[in-house]
């Protein structure tokens, strides 16, 4: 993996080396894949899914200073929440050297970044959450907006008054009473806090009727149900049910009615996941290439057959361009000017295209070996198909871009 990129300074490269050494020393990619493949019932309890998590590995990542890279320095963290290139490069290194470890470590980074950069989260809430995170090696964060009947509706948003968002929070003195459901949330079932975007005005358009909260999952009335996907990640995806959950107003992290703006402002941090996926895809590409160099058919390595060699070259070119695209976006996010959302939308569309083509190429090159479970490619393909459309489909990202272009 070439880390001589103009986007990365010496400090970034030092962090990448730290991640590389950690992954090479501590991460067993096959063992992580096996955890993801352990069967999970939709009726699994929080205790069941907590027991499945590789907390030892996460705790070692804490000892190495990696788990808390995004946490502010005043709490003992790395303080990199505003350095999109530092976290992006580390996520990419985690993906390349540690496969699924990238998601495992980057999910709490992303939500930490949201909280650090939120102008509305109070010091009290930050103190509570970051202290908890630093003191408890099993503390995890998640973020939740989408609902069963309102997925894209929440992100677009579909703004017809009173339509989008059924999970509702009603004001009751100094508290809010939450009732309803959220449908897909990465890691909610293992999280100590979920950053929740919820309707608080029953009649208005969702862009002006949602409010964001940091929700402690120890709150009575909160229950989960696992979403059992074909290629489960280690961090399980779950539904959440809220039944008369009483939440003090101090956990509000946006002005009332402006939660969606804050939620969408965290988009820049989603690029972290893209960095991680590209790193993992690079490793997969290298494995495909090595296979093509050793597999002999027609009397020579298949990479020497033009049809195979060209596909491997094509995948290399696509991955390089997706990688640079993503670094350019992360670099723009580090600049003081207001972030232009277009590169994010384009990047979401583009890297999904690239990874889909990599899957196709891998299946062609491996032939009958492609679906064999002994290859990490088989696991990678399943995980990616499962999480491919988290956030937005590629084409829908272009729909959002077109709307910006038309303004
Ligand atoms: C692995 C995974 C992880 C996820 N993690 C989280 C999480 O942590 N937190 C969270 O809140 N959510 C999460 N989600 C949910 C994710 O954000 C939604 O899946 C996404 O918003 C799309 O919603 P949907 O699945 O309901 O699809 P739908 O909204 O039903 O869309 C179906 C199709 O219709 C198209 N479509 C929808 N509306 C329009 C429109 N107005 N114009 C044109 N086309 C349209 C879409 O592009 C898509 O092709 C996750 C999902 C997955 C799969």
C-alpha cells in the first residue's frame, strides 16, 4: 500500500504506521471473519451480541491509543476529530491491514466526530459520554435516523408536512417522552449512546420538525431486535423500539426542529467508512492478483492471458481513482470553507460502482474458487453486499447531487 500521497503529512503517516503495526501484531482477519459469520438470531439479546464482540482486541486498540483517536485530548484521546485525513488514512490502513477491523474501530470515531463538532451538544453531555467511553473499553456509539417506512425519506428528505418520521418525542416539562421505532442501526444494540434524530413536531416538514438527541441506551423502555443480514458484520445492525422512554432535555444535541440539519452535517464523517472499505478492497485486489499469478491454465499463469490481466489492471485503476477521490474529499473537509456536498455524493456513487466491479472481476478471475469459503474474498463479498446500501444507494447519491446542481 503506497502511503506517499500528497494529502498526508508526516504526522498522518506516523499514525498509519501505528495502525499497520497494530493490525499486523494483533488482528487475525480470518478470526474476525469467523465472528461475523457466527449465526445470530433476530431474538438475540443485548447480552448475546455483546458476548460476540472482540472486546479484547478493542481494548488492545485502546492501549495503543487507536480506539480513542477521535476523542478530544482533554479526555485523554488523540484529538483528531477535525482531522479528516488523519482518521481517513487510519481507517484505510485498518481496512488494508485488518479487513473488518476498519468498521469496528471507525464507527465510534465517526459518532465521536459528530459530537465533538456539534455546536449544540453541552459540555455536560460531552463530559458524560467521553468519560464513559474512556473509562469503559466496551463503550460504543451509534447513530440512528432511518425508519421502516421512512428510509430515503429521512435522508433526502421527503418534506411533505407530517409525513416522514414515526418515532416521536413529546415534550413533558424538562423531559421528552419517546415512542416508536427505528429500523436499521449499525451498532445500536451494543452501544452505550445512540445519536438519535427524531420527529418532535408531529405536523411540520421533517427538515424543520426533527431534533437530535444523545440517547443513553440504559434508559428504561428501550429494546432491540437484530437485523440478521446475509453477510453480518461483526458490529450487528439492529432495530430499536422506544416505549415511553423518558429522556431529559439535557441530552438534546440540536436546537428543537433542527436535528436533520445537524444529522446531515455529519456527512463528512461518513467518508471515514469509505476510506476503510477502499483499504479492505485493496487487500482483496492484491489477493486476486496473486491468485492470477499462481493459477496455471493453458500452460501459463492466468494473469498472462490478456482477458484476465486486463481485468486486474482495470480494477487497479478503478481503486486508485476511488481512493484519490475520497482523499480529495477528506482534504476539502479539512479546509475552513463550507463543505461542498457534491464530492461526497459523487464519491458515494463512484466507490460503490468500483467495488461492484471488483466483485465481478474477482468472481471472473477466481472462477469456481470465487464462492469457496476458504477465500477471504467470499466473506468480503457477502459483507459488502449486506452493507452496500447503508446510507444511500449509489444512484440515489446522484439524485441528491443533481438537486444540488440544480440550485
Ligand atoms: C448495512 C446498513 C447499515 C445501516 N446503518 C444505518 C445506521 O447506522 N443508521 C441509520 O439511521 N440507518 C442506517 N441504515 C439505513 C439506511 O440509511 C437506509 O437503508 C437508507 O436510508 C435507504 O432507505 P431504505 O433502505 O428504506 O430504502 P428506500 O428508501 O425504500 O429506497 C428504495 C429504493 O428507492 C429509491 N428511492 C427512495 N426514495 C426516492 C426518491 N425520493 N426519489 C428517487 N428514488 C428514491 C432508493 O434510491 C432505492 O433505490 C443502514 C442500512 C444498511 C443496509
